[in-house]
């Protein structure tokens, strides 16, 4: 296993599949490092950086890393909010699709 594989949340694949099913174009950025968001999503002419956390983990396990906090802060300073998806329903809801 490479050093990045353990950092990908177990629910990321199902979230990506659900988003693609509703027409969201998704690029998996989880291996990029340096606090980059897990996903870049393109939908209806807009670009959305999105974070995935496993909703089944304890609150302390769902915390953003120091690099992620820095990235989120930089985005927020530019007026960009980064949604954090803990489930397929979170992701579907964000894009205005019916939840499962």
C-alpha cells in the first residue's frame, strides 16, 4: 500500500459514484496532498472543491489536518467555501439532488 492509500476515506468511492450518476463531473484529488481537497467537482458551469470525511469515524478522526485547515482558510479568504461530505446524502443534498 502506498503512503496515500490509507488517507482516502472509505466512503469516497460511493460518493464519487453517486455524484457522477446525477451528472457531476468529478476529479479525485485525494492523492495531491498539501491540504488539497479530496474532490474537484464541476456542475452546471461551476467548480466546487469538496472534502470527504468518513461519517462513521469518531469526531476526532474526522478533523481536518493542519494542511487542510490552511487550504480551507485560504479558500475562505477568497470567498470560496468548501463543503465537507460525510455521506452520499450530504453530497447529493449539496448539489440539489434527491437523497437516497
